C-alpha cells in the first residue's frame, strides 16, 4: 500500500495511541510524584517563610535598638558639649567684667612661666616674645593685674577640663594645665615653648577671634599631654571691644568613655566622625575606622558602602545601613552631633546580629526535614511497584518504535547512500525509489540535479580555462611593463656625481604609474615620474605611450632649457586620438651633474620634497599646469633649483600619501613629511625609499592596496 509521508505519520500516531491505554497506570504514578513534589515544595516554602520572618523580626529589633542607643549616645555627647559651651560663656563673661568694670578678685600673684617652672594644676602667665621685646606699659600692667583675677576660676575649671586658658590681643597668655610633661611641670615651661609662644599666632586664637559665640576646633593631639583633644573657644571684650580669646580643651578620651557605657554586644564598635570625614574617636584600634594622626577622609574610602554613608554622616543625616568595613559587613547606625557638626556611629557585625535568626531558621529546617522523611517513606512502596510496570511498558514501546522506524526510514537511507555517491563524484549514479510519496519525488529531483550539475561542471571547466589564459596574459603584460622601467641599481656605476633609486608596486596585475631616468648626454640626467588616470590594462598602455613620448622628445631636443617644449610636444601627442579622455600627471626634471642646476616642470603631479644639506625635507611649489593629455597647445613653465652636494629630492605618486588602513585613514602628506624628517643626513637613496615603503605598508596593515605606489629618490653629490 503506497502512502504519502503525512499518512504514514498519521498511522504511526494512531499506533502510539493504542499504547496510551497501557500507560494509564504510569499517569497515576506521575500524579503521585507530582503530589509528593507539591508537598515537598509547600513544606520547604513554609520553612523558608517562617525562618525568613524570624530573621526579619530579629533584624528589625536589632536595627531599632541600635538606632535608639546611637541617638541617646549622640544626645549625651551633645549635652556634655553643651555644658562645655556654658562653662566657656561663663569664663568669657567673667573675663569681660574684669576688664570693663574693673572688678578684681582677691588672689595670689600669678607666676610668670618665662622665669620659673610652674607645677601642673597651677595658674601661670606667659608673655609673647613681641611683648617682652616692646616692654609692658603702665596701662597694660594694670590690665594684666585685672586679668590675673581670673586665675581662681581657671583653677576651678581645670578640675573638669585638661586645659583652661586666656589669650590676650596684647600678647599675654593665662592658663591652668592639668597635666605637664612629667605630670608635675607645665608643658609651657619648656624653654623652646616659653621663649617663642605667642597665643595670637595659634589657630584656636584666630578661630575664636572672629566669633562672639563658642566654636569648636578640629581634633588634634595635645603637644603637652599627648591626648587627642578639641578646643572650645570664643571672644571676650574690654571697653574698646575685642580683647582676646578664652578656651577650654575637651579630652577625646573622656568622650570615648561615654561611648561604651551601653554596648549592644561584646563586638560592638562606635566612633565619632568629624566635619571633614575624619575619624576623631573610635573603639576600633586597627583598620579603616581606627584613629591616626592623619585620619583619612572616609568619604573617599575604598569600601563604596562605607564611603557613601560617611558622606551622609558629614551631611548631618540619621540612618542605619549595612556597610562593608575592611571586608566585613556591619550594621551602621548614625546620628548627628549638631553642636560641633560631627556625627556619632555605632557598628555591629551583621553576622552576629543575625545569629539568632540563623539558628531559628536552622531549627525550622530540621523539623520540616523530619516531616518530609515520613512522607517519603509512604511514597517509597508505591514508587517501586510503578517503576517495574513502567519498565515493562518502556521495553515494549522501544521495540515497537524501532520496528516502525526501520520500515519508515529504509527508503531515506537508500536516498542518503545515493547522494553520498554523487557527492563523491559519481555523477552517473541514478536513484530509483518506488515509494509513491515525497521521498520518490525527492529522488527524482536529485536525478535532475545530477544531470544539471554535469552540465554546469563542463561549463565551469571551460570558463576556468579562459580565466587562466587571461591571467597568464596579464602576468606577461606585467613582466613587460616592469621590464620597460629601469630597475638595475646602481644604474650608472661610473657616475659618482649622484645617487638614484626608484621603485613601483602596482595595485593590480599592471599599473598606471611609471618612473624613468636616463642620461641625456654626459652632463645631464633626466628624471621622470608619472601617474595615469584609471587602473589596469588601459592605464598601463597609456603609461607606455606617455613614457615613450617624453623620453623620445627629451633625447631629440637634448637641452634642459627645452624642458617646457619637451613636455608641450608630449602633451600634444598624447591628446591626439585620445578618445577615452585619459590623462597623466607628470613631474620631469633635468639635472646638470656638473653644476648642480636642476630644471623641472610639474604637470599636475604631487609636489616633490627637497632637502638642502642636513636640513629637513620641504615641499617644492605646487604644479604650474594641469595634467597632460587633456588639451593641446598648453605651455609648461620651467623652474630651476640649485642643488648643492648632499641635497636630496624625493618624488612619489599619490599611492604613497593616499594609502589607507583598515579603517580608511590616509597615510597623509603630514605623516610623509614627518617621516622624511627622520632620515639621516648620510642616508642613501635606497635607504630613503625603503624607509617610506615600510612605513606605508605598516600603516596599511591588512588593508588591500588601493593604488600604485611609486617613488624615486635622487641625491646630488657634486
């Protein structure tokens, strides 16, 4: 029975349907498996959901606690600094009263640190070098006596602050220092300090001089105590206005003591960030958040997340974020210290904060795994029975499918075998399949293709032979063209007055460029370079005519002064019967090898380059006329050059400067000029052409040569 492929496939599907009834049992098994998978998925989702919920709740709790503690700590530090501001205002007010109202507190005389060593904790006065030099007038002495009345208040305040001090605009300095160099003598009693110290030159004085309200300095290491400090300073006034600056030093170590009073965990870290992004106080002893003499700006940290949050801290923001510090992830909570423009931050390792959540998640997963084990045991028995049944059904299905497929593909295999023989070259092979369907039609199409292929191969063989003949003729033409150009170097071994070298690389089998040089007589050398319009065989034929006409007229007239007439005659000859409107650019010159006089004419050609002695190459003037072969009766002006021994001429066609690389960029006139500027003064003509040729090839790379590349170098030696 002959059926087409569609009916055969339909028959195969119907046969498969008979097996469907046998596979119903398998469907039940699949449903059971799906049910088990659904149960596993649901229990897994429940476990993950519960664990994630617990983690989120614990994370929210730790973040809320961190935010609250950070805010409370920041407020506490702000309160402490607020008290410092109040104390500073009180000292400034008392100092102003002493000078304005003449109030004088009863007190012991204040020792002068210029002459005696003052113990730590005792008040002292210190005169600046300028004040010592100019002397103390009676009115100033009176002011100092009044100002010394503040000593008792400074002593009382020193119980709360490391240093309490007053700097006068007149150059004297009152101070009580809690600690000295050896904890007994004030730091200011060192000779290098007391003989040079002027409070008016200090940064704290300049900062307080310009404000009437307390301000805080940047953090610094106290030279006397070695402690990290900040100073609160403000102005005080006499009857004439500004009189000086009072100040209190605040120990950063005291602020640090407040940081760890309410620690969240043993691994918690806290720090204070300054207005410039520097770490002022930190519980971390190492790493990015440790305190150093030159703390870097955290806004420029290599940890992107830390740098981003540091910028927000400097802006005075409050938040809690996850940041990376030295490769470890932390929760960072921060709040501003508005009074001094700082920010307070608290760090807790993310891993430690989420440890309880991870434990809860692990326990939940363990319980759900036990539950899944019970369900799996119940499915195990049923799965084993279904596996046996499905194995038997699978074996029957494979046997039936194999038998059906073998009958179905037999003609296809025969077709494949015939096609292989044809592919191996047996074009006489004929396929004969009687299936009555599309496969039989395909076999007939292959037979038709084989017949057409035999005809095509015969035609292709004939075309290939013709192409080989043309290629051979072009090769012969190229050899003839190359043979017409002088290519034996040195060209005139017995002539030492000059050195000449030339080369041409055609873009196609034959080219339209040409060069020529020959002795007109014993004292004159003619050189020519030209570029014919177009490419291929027409350009090559026109090139031969142009070269021959120029050479014949030159040898006929034999005079350098007749160069213009030579080119005019050649132009008229080229215009005759020039129905293809072809033209040629020509540069031609005649050198008197005795005197060095060089006469030349340029008919639309590229400007040559000339080097005088050891100077760089420079362009000759542009062409005086257009190309040859366009119009009869044209004049060709002749120019003259005087060549001296060592002068060089470089002639070329536009295939040099217009050579393109793979991206279409030209070699360019500028690059050629710069390249020739590197030529040594003692280089030979061949060396110059070799240098340019390699540069052009290097520029072009793998790009196809687009035009003929022709060059001629002439060096006059005298």
